C-alpha cells in the first residue's frame, strides 16, 4: 500500500512541477515595418512571472550581417 501511495504522490509532483509558462511580449517602441508593434513569444520555467520580463534580445540576419537588438517590452501570460 505504501508503494502505491508513493508512486501516486511522485507522479503528481512531477506532473505539477514540469509545466512551463509561455509569455506574450509586446515591444514598446519597435514596429514590424507596417506600424504594428513586434510581438515575441517567450517560454519561461515554472514559477517565473511574465511581468518580470522587461527586455528581450533579438538576433537577425540583415543584408548578410548579424544584427543584435535589445528591445523594451511588456509581457503577459499567453492564454493560447
């Protein structure tokens, strides 16, 4: 009986702790070229709040060069 109870508790603990959160971060100043703010989805570990993210670094290729940009963002939990 103890073994069955231990297995049930261990399975519930692992299932509850392994979930992460997806944050939807919207740039406060940068736009996508059509006047809309850029939106970035960020996966964070369990227990981390999306509201704590204030900056997102992005790397892209433009004209054969690697461009790095640090954007100010506001983030909220993505409900999809």
